[in-house]
C-alpha cells in the first residue's frame, strides 16, 4: 500500500513537471517573432447571421432567381401585347430566262418578281387576342406566387438560422455549466478524501464523489462535442470555411410578448402561404380564360413602309415611285379542332378546383399555426420564471446540504443529489431561454416582423 502511494506521488510530480514544461513551451511559442498570432473570433449578431445565410444558402438563392425570372416573364408578356417594329433588308437575284417584260428581264422562277429585287422595309405588326390578356394575367399571378415562394423560403431560412443561432448559445451555456459542475464535484471529491484521511467518513463517500466527478466529466465532454457540432452547423451557412472562429451575441434583454390581436392582425394580411395559394388560384383562373380564348378569333394587323423594287432607289428609271406602304389585316376564326379546346378548358378547370382547395387549406393552416405558435411562446415565457426559481432553490439546497455534510448531518449521497439537481435546473433554465427565443422568433416570422 505504501509503495502504491509513493508511486502515485511520483506520477503526480512527473505530471506537474510535464505541465510546467508544456506551459513554458507554449509561452515561448506565443512570443512575437516565432508564430503569427491567432485570429480573433468574429462577433456575429443574429441580423448579420441572417444576412450571411441569405447569400450562401442555395435553396434561398434558387428561389430568388425564380422570383427574378418570373418578374421578367411578366414584363415579356406585357411587351407581347404591344406592336413590334422590324426593319427588313433583302437582296434577291434570280437567273434570267431570256425573256423581257416591260423592258425588264424576266426571271427563270415565276414565283420571283424580277431578276434583281431589292427589299428595304419597316414593318409594324400587332396581334390582338383574348389569349394575350390571359397570358398577362397568368404571368402576373406567377410573379406574385414567386414573390410569395421567395418569402416562404426566406422565412424558412431565417427560422433555421434563428434555431441554430440560439442552439450555439445554448450549447455554449451548457458547456459553461458543466465546467462549473465539474469544479464543484472536484471540490467535493477533495473534501471527501480529506475527511476520509481524517477518519471522519467512510471510503464509500469518496467513491460516490468520484462517480459524480466522472459523470460531470462525461457531461462536459459531450457538451463540447454538442457545442462544436452546433457551431459547425451554423458556420456552414455563414462562412466559406466552416472552421472560422466566431462568437454569438446573447440578447441584451428578454423580448416582450406581443398580444394575440396584434399577431392575428398582421399575420392575416402578411402570410406568404396564403398569398402563394391565392396567386396559384389567380393563375389558374387566367389559364381557364386562356383556354376559352381559343374559341375566339385573332386579329393581326400589319403596316409596311419601304422599297420592294428592281432598283435600290426611291424612284425607278422611268420616274416610277419605288417607295410606298401597304396595310393588311387578318382575322383567323377557329372552326374545328377535334374538341381539343374543350378538353383544355376542362383540364384548366380541374386545376382551378385544386387551387381553390389549396387556398382554403392554407387559410385553415394559418389559423392553426398562429394558435400553436402563440401558445408555445406564451408557455415558454411563463416557464422562465419557474425555471429561475428552480435554479435559486437548487442553489440554496446545495449550499445547505454542503453545510450539513460538513457538520456530519448529511450523507454524501444527499450532496451528490443536490449537485445533480442544480445542474439539471441550470440546464433546463438555459434550454428554456432558447425555447422562448426560438418560439418568439417563429411567431415574428409568422407575423412578418422578422
């Protein structure tokens, strides 16, 4: 037994020596001129984290591209209703057949007008149809739906960033709590060992204290892994290199809860899911109109001004005027298409009925989601006071239990239970704060205030 104790003492001396040597080496490496100083962690606010995530998250960037593309499509459909202007220039040469008509050589191809033909004309074309009006309405509805889908994507991204941001704070807080708990358990272990050496307590107290210390050490190691995982998950959305060191900023004060009336009033007019469903219904209505437009005639107008003559000149050799204009109008009346238009109308009406169901479902889901989110936030806010009381009670309980144990009136098991109760209460308090902040952020997202 004596030999074992001497061996342990020797190991302790060697460990202390190694620690001193490592510390000296570390200080030497940290001196200027040897290595570059470590980069300072970047301080990231919640708003900055959201801004960075919007630049790096591919789903949101894709939704943004779709929204911009839909805006351009809406412009293109409106532009298609306006007259188009084309300046056409052409030179046509045809082999002569040897004949002469009106002092001009006749071409070998009877479809061509003359051997030399010069065309230089400005052409204005306009087509009027109900289908164009339906296309404009459909493009406007598609653009509105793309706006709503972009807002949905933004809110989903913001919600993910908020949860990850507060998860980082929660895991960091847990790690700090586990470190404090480990120091507390180490102090208790030292106390039991001293009292065992003084023959005041049995060796069982030391065993219980060591088991508690080992459990706190495992909790600390697990907490470090969880903290590192949470930090990497958030860093993937924020930085090109997820290993970039950064810190988050806790809120200065507890944000107040909005009233239910305020949330309902804002969310009812600013909900992207309802807007998306409404835009889908409007697009479906436009598709029905476009399908019915196939029964109606189309009017095409053309105005052409320029030259189409054997000479590229304003007047010909005999003073004939080569410069002039022409106007044409065409009406195409649909007669028979083997019921294709009827089937397209039926097809568009089927989609229109589905769009109606989607709109009513989105409205019902909005009501349920608002109630669920508000109840979650309100409950989390009420529990914060209870969690604070639990931490104060557990802290006082541990203090009193330590005093009773020092006086020999309590057992080591009671101290261990008091330590476990305190760390459990502190972890629950940290989780409760994260739960309230996340629930409040989700409520702000639903109301469009975040």
